[in-house]
C-alpha cells in the first residue's frame, strides 16, 4: 500500500471535485482517497505504485494539471 498527496491545479468548483471523484471510481486498486476543494489536494492510498500513474492520467485527461 502506498500513500500519495497530489496537488491538482484547475479545480474551481464542486463540479470539478465531482468530475474527479467520478473518474476515480473507475480505477481499480484505489484503497481510499480524500479530495479537498480548499487545498486542491488529493490524498490517495493505492494497492500498487502503477495505479497512481493511471489516476494521474485520468485526472489530466479531464483537463486538470497534477503536481506530485
């Protein structure tokens, strides 16, 4: 299990948060996550390191910028 904290640039509203949550629900291997509108931070726990790359790709496909 690995824990990551990612900053997500481009979050402007609750709709942005919901779009990210929807895409996270499609990724297998996520143990838990918490995303904050105020800090624009995603704290996520994944089973394997390769899962985080899929998470980042999917969030960036939505038009956001992910900073590790």
